């Protein structure tokens, strides 16, 4: 592999070496950002009563209702599949009636336990150059694009819908809130 066949990546002689280079760069960058966030966060505990003049009178989210819209979400999804998907989305859609009970059970259990399964947090990372005219040899000119398994995306969409429902039902916003 003596030359780079992808014009959007730095020159490389070994794909493994280039992957390690990107991995090390993105890992260092992530750790730096995390450390900056931690150092900017005061070491105080949050008191539930923070002296607000208007207290929240709605219902707290204790549990999301089970999902019934997994089929709708899957059918509206694009057919893009990634390396970590166990099967292509178009094939999932063809066999959805047989797989729907299993996928729905995974989504509901994830919401019941308030946990995203570890296997669904794995992603393939693709470096993407920020702007075409930037120097391809500089790691800082790339951003990581994470491609997650499709089931994790379905779980996220269902949870987003539940949060929206909760906000609509409980209207937690102050009437004087702006922006």
C-alpha cells in the first residue's frame, strides 16, 4: 500500500500506522476537552432547592412508557448501513415483521434500565477533513465522524420522543424565559 488512494487522507505507507496516528490524536484531544470541562466545573453539590422564585410543578420523569413506534422509525430510516450493523438496513426492513419483537424488547429494556448497552456504544470512527483546502498532513484539520450501530440510533430516537412528550405535558419553561 505504497500510496494513498484516498485524496482526503494524509499520505501513508501503512494503514495501521495511519489509524494509530488518528486514534492517538483524537484520544488526546478528547482527554484534553474532558479535563478542561472538569476543571471548569465547580466542586459543589447541587441543592435541589436553588432559590428559584418559580418551582417546577410538573411530574418528574421516572420511567418512559414502552415503545410501540419502532417499526415506524425503522421504516422511515435511510438504508445506510455501517460496519458494526449486523445486517444491512434494507434487509432488516424486509424481515422486520420477524425481527420487530426482538428489537422492540431491546429498546424497551434499554429505557426501563436507563442504560445504553455497551455493545451499542461501539462506533467506527472515520476522520473527515474539515475543509478541502486545509493541509491533509495536519491531524488538527480532521474531525472524527462516529458511525454507531442502527439499534442505538433507534433507541436514541425513541428516548428523544419521550423527552419531547414529557416536556409538552409538563411545560417546565418559565413564561418569561427567552431564547
